[in-house]
C-alpha cells in the first residue's frame, strides 16, 4: 500500500533523478508530486515503445527499470505501443530515411515486445495503450490540424534534421509527423511525466507544447543516456553488440564480462540498483571484480539469484581454469553444405554465433574463431563437410557443437 507524504515525494524524486541526463524540470516535478500526494494518487508516467524489431536488449531496459522503480512507488505506468508511429518511423538519431513498417510487421514484433517488457514491469498494474486507438479515428482534416501545430522552421531545428540537411540526405515529409504523433500521444493519455532516451528530447518537448495548447498541464521530461554495446559503439542489433533481455543466464553473464571497463559506471547506474556510493567503491577496486558484480546483478535481475550464481561459477570454471563449459548448445546447420566446403562466415551466421557476415569476418580477422580448438584466421576459409559434430568457438563465451544431416 502506497504511503503518501514527504518521504514519498523524496523517494519519487530520487527515482526520477537516478541516471537522468535531463529533468525538465525538477521544480515542476516536485509541484506535481506535492499535488498528487495531497490527492493520494500517483502520477501518470508515460513511455512509448515502437515495435520496430522483434526483441528488446538491455539498453531498452534502462527506461523500463526506471518505470518499475516508480511503479513500485505507486505511480501509474502508461506504456504506449506505437503501432501508428512505428509505421512512420522515428527519425531520431537517423542519418538517412528510415523505411516505414507495415502494420503486419509491427504487430508481429509486438507479440514479443509486451512479453519482454513484462520481464521488468508488473504488466497487470501497467496501463497498456495502442496509439492506433486515436490515430485510426483521425480524418484527413484532423491530421492537417495537427500538422498546423508546428512550423517547418521549428521542425528543422532538431539536430537530426540539421545534420541530414548539411549532408544533403533526403528527409521525408512524413518524418515531420513523428514528433507530432508522439506528442499527441501525451495529450491523449494526459501524461504527467514522459521518459525517453537523450535522442528523444525533441519529441518529448513537443509533447509539452501540445499539452499546453490543449489546456493541459505540461508533462515533465526525463531523459536517460543510450548505452554502448560490447564493442564500445551504441548498443544496436545491427552491430551485433547487444545483450538480449531473454539471453540465457550464462550468455548474459559472459557477454557482460566482455564490456569495456570504461562502460561499467554507466551500466551500473542504469542497469542495476546498486547504491551509487557502493558503485564508486567497486570501480575503485579491481576491474574484474567490479565487472563480475555487474554481471551477477544484471543476470540475477532477469533470471534470479540462483541462475546468476551458476552462471558465475560456469564462467570462472571456463576462463579461470581454462575449461570448456559443461553445457555447449547443439545446433544443426540448416542449409546445404557444399562439397567444396562451406564459407566459415556463413557457418557462424547461420548457426547464430554472429549476428552478420560482417561481424564474422571481423572476429575471424581478430583471431577470435576456433574450429575444434584450432584458430582460423582467414575470413575466406572454407569448412569441410563434417562427419561428426564440429566444435565451434567464437570469442571467449560463445560455443556450439554443429552437426549436418544433409
């Protein structure tokens, strides 16, 4: 049961502040919390998710974890499933035109999105809304009235569009609709606070403007950073540098142990709830110990403490004692294996040990691929058709016993 009052207000402020890049603005947030406390109600805290790909990675969970924190304090989480906005395509952070998705693709991706969001949020206590509820009801004249809310000069102020104009990259007229649509979502659900990554700041501020035009109290905007993936670049499935929220415990633990040391503080702050003074003490010690704690915290959150301990033991056994893991997944090569040999890059991609052929070539070049214990350093290498299971190792963590029954 939520106990309102001064301590609730301070706990709520602390939850929103943790790891926030911008909080626009804290004075407004305190006023909203004070009024809500007097009325014994939580705030309406909004997050929009566009199902542009079928799976979530731990970078997505930064905002979901903040939502969970405020949900546990009695605030109402409003999760907007952007069926309509995903079909337009978010231009944030894009240096080229983004393909629009069909409704069928969006709904197929949605099936896993909501299940995976439920790994973090209490979905029974979450208000789940689909923005097609209001956009499907709009007539063309309604769209024109929405477009009249902003000028082209205002729209092209955003960094993404400025960069594309300077680079002479095309900008679709439909991309101007995206911030307006996201902002209109805030009007329709009467959001008190909206969360988003730093790349979403422009869109979130549009929501404040539209609410004010509609006579609503402006939402507070809270942004969090985009974290880097395993290779130091922005975490993205297209780079193959992600950790999925549904990755098995050993995989999640092992891949976390592979992140760059410089990334640990950001990961600790945003992906765990270790107190910040304790984080500072961990980072002042041995990097491996700090990283092991980070891997254990992250794995335990998604899989439980027992699974995290088992993953830590398996990792230590494998890499401290130089042993193979007890459990190596078995995978059957799904296609035809040519008599002259199968390109190693194709093998790695098709059995899921790399996200793409490009990642496979890079890892082979770096000496990170072994077949039956032997390092293969030629990206053009052909693998003979195996008569028995082939042990494939990629990096320090990824293993598979590959069979072929063609």
